[in-house]
C-alpha cells in the first residue's frame, strides 16, 4: 500500500519524503479533524502549494 502511495506522489510530482512527514504529523494531531482524504498526494499538493 505504501508503495502505491509513493507511486502516486511520483505521478503528481510530490516529494514522497516531505509528503510522508507531513501526513504522519497530521494524523497524530487531534486538532486536524480527520480530513484524511485531504492527505492524498494530489490533494496534499494543492493544499500545501497554496499555503506556502
């Protein structure tokens, strides 16, 4: 499963290391609110590129 997520990162030109670090931080944060679909690589890229 993790391999398919890394392949999705590659497909959407997302750095898998940065993505994984951020995802691990957010899933452990009780204030994140469980919006796990936003952590998929293609959505994560949209959310992080607009906030930077």
